[in-house]
């Protein structure tokens, strides 16, 4: 009888529309390790020396046990794999658990398998970042993923890689299908659709030349995601290798070693690669020691390679790779607080390295003893202002070059013998005369330096070289076996300079382009979407036609994009240079002067990265991060009409500006305590802030670190925006938290975790907050695309993958990026209507129609006629352009994407007739758009029932259920008696 009652209750619930939420089933076996390692396997099964996975009871969160992965070997990796488990394809899952890492990151990998057990090329991974050694508590991590098509099984692995040492603890793991809650914002989109890689460039940050069998070869990494290693034969003008290097986007360090092989490394994985010119193949040699991943420069001798590296919040280093042992090791470490080791130079006895941040120094290391010496470079009593990215040792001289300065020192005395302003790289000594070096000046001329006379000489007769930075200057033999200098710009423009004939030859090559990572993306006032590329490139995208309208591959890296009326403004890296553009004028890109786009001003005051650009009342408000090695961003206010600007550095002390909003009286700022790259990590900086400024005096009225429930000392508050509720809304890192504040007191009122457990560090880019006309909050917090209903405080993740930028077009479609790729979330529309004032038209006229669209984002709003396609029942009477071609009646229908309006009947006549007054509005021609006539003889009992809120179609079911329930209750009473 109890079962009968339950069945009846379930029927009642179903009939009334109440949803019973499905229980989430954990697909992992033994997820909390209470049964030891049952359901899990070590990888490798027999761990190598210095590595192991064990059950532990000290740091747990669920039950009495957890696991610890211990890797104290810099040469071996160690992991723990789950058993494979069945999954559904193209389905969202949530991977979560509790974890703690010490010393270096641990990673969680998810592998997918097809029905035959083959591994699919769709492996996903994410990092568990290290905490301080004193922390002994597990914290939540969570990641949402989508299984690929054809996936039948999955497996997770907890891992610490070779080249890293560290310890990681895990417990309470979970792999569940994501069940969509009823309590989420009501937004509806079609599945994401890939559009294109919108920013295409031919860009390289380093290259190496060599001669082989009489031909001139050049090797470089074509920047993009992934980077493409390219081998170019200049003699034959052919590309001999074009190989994708997964998980890398840029290659700076590349060299040809004495053994004839090419060696290179990127900035992401720490992998060292070897390219064999004969076999045209690439081999991964090793992963660099001690988690060194970002390689700036590589120099080779007969025995091995030296690599200069950057380390975030740690001293950079010099890594040595031994050809004989095929192992890497840390050769030297920069001083405490110095993250950069840039250019390298080798002499017989020493390794020289350019180090520093705001002040350039040279570190000299004895190859045998490892003894280090730090050399300050002082010119006119002032230390050099930037790092040295190239060092050459020739005949007892040190030739060191930064991005703007070329310095010559005596190797014994370390005294400066000469210096010059310049741009890029220095050739090294002329093999013909043994005294001259050649380089490009900051104005574009070639300049020589005589090492004996210590004099510089400009070679103006050669004309000007491109203004873009030079990344290579190297001696090679040309096709005539003459010694020439091969110069290369960042945009792969190659020039051969022959000092013997004093001739400059530009080499023409049909190089491919590559899609680069999207750095910025905003919807403009003109309806276009403006997109900036990482390192270089800018494109203008038409969201209606879904095509690129304009592309400038050599445009400086746009960090932020803003709009004032018809003008578009780009904040570019480095030096915080601001460009403007108008789609109303012809394209005329000018790098150093006014144009379209063209340079209008530089912010200055050590500012570097203008990520935030906000318009209010005709003024452009800009927020910036400072340059390398320093703290203190700036608020800049620019007036396009007067062309005046105000720059307020350190308006919030030691903070960079990550968000700006403005109203009639106040300026609201959010900040980050990050400065430029290379700031001494040992310096304790104040927590991130939210500040209110008087709009007119620019005085700080109030400044607080928000009192957040999950993070009392946030380092980064990305974006701030006043919502439709009048509150300030902002985003921070931990849990991808979105929170609101009172706009006067700055007291935190609401907090919404968009991704609990997430700790994705945003770098410089803010987590964006953008408001839809549906009054919902759209955000990239946690590098995930989500929408929030701020009234209900509910959140919905819209897509899978790491999203850093997004833009919303005029009708609610969302364009977003994953790496270099742009995708579109097409909104699902509810209704399309045609507004036609007169359904009668004269022969030869064009029907005038307005179109109105409704969806969750907009309610019966006018949309652009260009978005609409017309279906005509008779193209001979009226065509799809709504032109009246012949007399008669025709039915037309408007369609937008997969939605069509109702049909409307149009009458075409020779002469336009006067409209007759309507006698009875219910009467209409049967061939026109009709409404069904109401039956005048309808019975009183059949008239429409009053609207009481009940669905009367369910009334009989309700009676049956109620009767069944009463019978069941009555039966229970009889049993008791």
C-alpha cells in the first residue's frame, strides 16, 4: 500500500509540472581512497627512484584516507590513473575534488576513448597550483568539460611531470554528469559554432640562418596556437618543413648548433626540441629542469646548449643541456628577486646573461667553477634602463644589446667603450675585415661600429628599413658565396646586407600566416566586432555576414579596445600607445603618426598595458599596468575633442587599474596589486582595492579591500560595473567570485561563485563583466563564459573551454574565443514579426517592411533588414527583394536563421487603390491574413473560462489522482482497524 501511495504522489508531481532533480552519480570507483588504491593504478606501475604514490591519513577531507603523490626526482614523472569508466559522447561533465600541491604544480588529466578503446585526440588537463609549505589543508577544485563525439569511456590521471619536483595530496574526487539545475538564468542558445581564426599574422620572435649544400636556410616558429616550426630555403624559395608544435604559441630561443641540428624551445611547456635538417623531422629531447618553461634565448657550443629562462615569482636561470648525457640541469640562477634571464653570450671561459627588470645588468658565470659576478652597465652615471636581450663576445669585447641600446664593453676591465641607440639585433663581427659590426638604428638606417676605431657610421644611402623590431642579425653566405648579414623583422621581412657591395636586398617569400591567440574583443558602436591579436594583429569582423572586413597583421598588440561615438580606440602594448580608427574613413594605418588607424598619443609615466578602456560623456577613461619591474598603474582621461589627456599614476597606491565605471558624479575603480613582469616577488604589496573618486577633482573619496567571504586578501579584482540595480558589480579570482557592493559604502552585499574551486590566475587581463539588454550579467570570470541573473543570484555556464574574451552583438549572439579560435553562440529566437502598414502595393514599387525579433535577450525589437531573407509564394509577382513585378496576390514570409514569421498576403495592382473604411473589423478576404471568425451561435457554457491560474486541460487528471489518493488513504485506515 505504501508503494501505491508513492506512485500516486509521483503521478501528482509529474502532472503539476514539478521537476524531480536527477541524482548525480560519481563515475569514479573508490573516489575517496577509503579502499586503498582499489580502482586506481600507478603510472608507471613500478615508480622510478625518488617517486611514489601512497595512501596517507594526515591531510584528508572525506573519511580517513587520501593519497599523496611524491616526486623528488627531476628526471622522472609519477601519476595515478583511475580505471576507465563509461560515459556518453558530447555531454557535459564536472570533475572536482579536494587537493593541495607543494613546491610545483600537479596536473589533472582527462583521457577519452572510442568504442574500440583507442585514445581520442581530445585530452583535457588543468593545474593544481602550489601553496605555501605551511598550508596543510585541502581545497576544492572544480572543472567542467564536454566529452568529445565518439567518446565511450574516460579516465583521469593525477600527475607530476618529469623535470618537476613536488608533492600533491588528493581526496574526495568526483566525475559526474552535469545536471542542469532548474534555478539557472533562462537563456537559450544553439550549440557553439566555430567561425574562424580571425587574427592571422606572419610573425616570429626569433630565427636562425645557416648554409647547407650551397643553399641558405632559415628556421623560425610561426607564432600562433599552435606555433608552427618552419624551415625555409631562401635559395629555392621553398618551405621544407611546416610542423605544428602542440601547446606552444611562441618561440624566442632558437639556434643552429655546431653539429648542424636546429634546437629550439617555447614559452609554455619547457620542452627542448631538435630539428634534423636531413630527415626534416622534430624530436622532443627533454623537459627542462626545475619547472623552467619560458625560454628566451639559446646558445650552443660543441658540448651542449645554454638556455636563458623567465620564472614567475622566482629567479630566472640558465639551463644547460648536455649532448652526451642528453640531460638538462640548472647551470646558474639569477639573483633573488630577478625573474628574467634574457640574452646569452658564450666565451671560452664564461657564460654571459642579460638579467633584470627595470635596470639592465649582465651576469657572468664561470663555466668550470660556477662562480657568478653581476656587472652593472653605467652610461653617463646612469644605469641602463632595460634588459639585454642579445650578448656577443668577440676578441675580448662584450657586445650587449637591449631593445633600444647597443653597448660595447671591454671583457677584462668591464668598462663601457661605446654605445648607440638602436633597434633589435647586432650582426657580430664582419668575417671579411674583422672590425665592423652592423645593426639597425631606431630611425631605420643601418649603422656600423668599428671595433678598432670605436666609431659609429650611418649608411644613409641604403635608405630606411621597416620600423618593426628586428629579431635576427646573422652572418651567412648568399647564393654567390658572399658574406652578407641576414636581418629579419618580427613580421618575417628578410633583408640581406652585403657590406662589400653596399647593397641591401629584400628576400621575397610566400610565407603562410597563422592564427594568433585572441588578445582582446569588443563590439563597436557601428555593429562590428573589433579583435586584437597576441603579439601582433588586428581584425574587424562583421557579425552579420560573419566575415573579416579589415585585417592589419602588423598592428601592435591591442590590450584594450574602447569606443567614443564613431571612433574606435586601441590601447596597445608596449609603451601604452593609443591608436584611433573610424570605419567612416578610408583605411590608412600609420604606426608612428596620425592615420586611420593611427597613433594619437602615448600615456607615458612608465605605463605599458592599457587593458581597460571605458567611455562616459564623450571622454575616454583608460586603466593601465606599468612596465617591467615596477608597480603603480595609472588612470588616464582623454578628451577626443580637445585632444587633451590627464594621467594620474598611483591614484590607488601601488595598484594597477583593472576596471573602470563612471556616473554623473563619481569614478569607480577596481585594481590589482600586480605590477609589470619582473617585480621582485619578495616585496609585500597591499591587497587589491575598490575605490571611489570624485569625478571632477579626481580625489579618492573612499578606498577599500572588499570584505569577501572566501578571500580576505584578494590580489586581483577584475572589472567593475554599475548594474541595473544601482549596485557595483565586480569579479575576483578565487571561486571565480562575482560580488556586488553598495555604491556609496562599498559594503559587499551579494556574492555568487560562478565556478567553486577555480583559481585561474587572469594574468593582466581582467575578468570581464558585460550587461545584456536583458539586464543579465555576462562574465568571463574564472576564464569561463557564464551568465548571471543578479536578482535570483543564479548562474549558468554557457560553454566549455577556457574563455578569455567575448563580445555580444546587437541581437544577443555571443562571440568568444578559445585560444586563437572564435566561436559563436547563436541565440534561440522565439518570434519574428513583420510590420507592414499597407498590404496593397503598386506595380513597380518596393514593399516597406520593418522586422521585429523576440528572444530572451530582446522583446519585439527592431532588427537590421540585412539580417532577413524573404520567401515569396510567387517570385513572378514579388521577388525576395520585395519588388512588385506583376499584378496579383502573393504570400511573403520573413526568415532569420532558423525562425520564420507568419505569412502575409500582399496584393499588387496597376494603380494603388484607396483603402476602404472598415465596416466590420472581424470580416476579411479569405485570401488575406485571416483570423478565425468567432461562432456567433456559441453556447454560453462553451465560452472561454475565466483565467484563474489553473490549467483546465489537466482537470480530469486531477480528479482521477485525487480520487486515487482518497481510496489509498481509506485502504490504509481499514488496514489499521
